[in-house]
């Protein structure tokens, strides 16, 4: 029996997940197929109910469902609970139901470690954005004992809610929420040792979420946007002399962790990355 896995969201047309997962299924000799499905908020509950089937391994969840799917699931694991966001659902066998997980957390941590040789320990972090991806990165900051975390968002209430929801993570990090247009961010960017763009600004455009005029040249700047691979934000950071890291690694490592949760098999990372890079190059 061919098994199935999916990514659901709206819009979903740009997703690289089918390419990465189908390449990994083939490389591992697993009889399974991965598809992207456009699911709008009004259709989420019905789609999730239908996913409780023996031929479904699980599915990824993306914009705009990472937070709203939680009450529809049977349970969520500890990491998803800490983030208040789910990007991976495992269809458990033997009546275990639908289990929500968050592999963005491990995806971000691994990309930072393996591609930039960095951790968030003792870092002064500016995190731009307060959506599902930002929630996972904030968990990494607190778990890995960052010195400080400033969450800057266009709608400040969302940044405040993100930080309030992190009350269940034990930490020693100084945390603040600011409006992304607030001048205090200029000072925070000057002090920052790590800046992460977790907004969608820069996706297939040359827009930047904030100016980097005050950025320290000693900072590491990460953009979770992976298309284009070198965003305008990363190019501006490089002009300031900062080190940069693009978002493809986080995408690949979260996908690999999801694959392992669904199949019990650790997939070949290089195969998944090559599949994603091939699509981005227009191959
Ligand atoms: P994801 O799951 O990828 O994090 P999301 O939950 O839709 O996606 O979050 C997108 C993030 O990009 C949010 O922080 C959003 O800001 P708001 O919460 O204020 O909407 C941010 N964002 C999107 N477009 C933006 C823009 N033009 N300027 C500033 N921030 C923007």
C-alpha cells in the first residue's frame, strides 16, 4: 500500500516540501508519496478529520494554520506546546490519533549549529516577526539560554502574546516585545549579536523588514526566507560586514526531522537539500 504525506496551507503553490520528501522517500526505498494541498481556514477541520486514515503517515502544516490547528489535534508534544505552534502532524497507529509536533525548533537549531557553527547561548537576539516560525526560534533562544531576546513585530500585540505564551519555558533570558517601527529597535540592532528575520518580508521580493544601518559588523544575521537564497536583507547585512545565514538549511532540517517522525528512518539530508536547490534554480 502506498502511504501518503502532505503539506497543507494557503497559499501553498510555492512549497518545496514535495520535492524534498519525494526525493527522500525514493532514496530510502519507502513506498510513499508527498503532495501539497491548499487548505483554507474554513476547510481545516474537515481536512484534518479526513486525514485520520491508515494510508496517511502525517502532514506538515504551514501558513496560516500553525497555531489554529492545535485544538483540532488529539494531543501535541512538549516542544509544540512550548512553541504554541505545530508544523508537523503524525498520524499515530493503533488509536494514538493525531499528534502535533514542532520540527522548526530542531530545524533552526541544527541549521545554526551545522551551517554557521553558532548557538544562541549568551547571545543578544533581535527576532523580527511573531508568527509560527518566530515562535519556534524564540523557544530555541530561551532553551539555549540566550542573554536577551527582543521580539519586534508589525502588530506588537502578537509579539506580546508570543512572549506571554513562553511563560511555560523555564529560562534566564531578558525578553521584550517592541513595535517593528519603534526607534528603540535601532539601539537593539546595534547591541544585537544575532538578528533573525522570521517575517515573510523579502519572499520573492527585494523588500527588507527593517533597515540595518545600526547593525554591528560582529553580528550574525539569519533570514528564514529562502527564496531568493540571498535576500536583500542578507545582502545589506553583508555590506555592514556581518556574517549571514540563509533559510534553506532550516527548511531542510525541519523537513528531515518530520520525515524521521513519520517513517522512523533518518533521511539523506544532502538528497533533500539537492532537491530543494534544484527547484530554486528553476531546474
Ligand atoms: P510563519 O508561520 O511563516 O511565521 P505567519 O504566521 O503568517 O507566518 O507570520 C508572518 C510574519 O511576518 C508575522 O510576524 C507578520 O507580522 P504581523 O504579525 O504583524 O502580521 C510578518 N509580516 C508579514 N508581512 C509583513 C510586512 N509587510 N511588514 C512587516 N511584517 C510583516
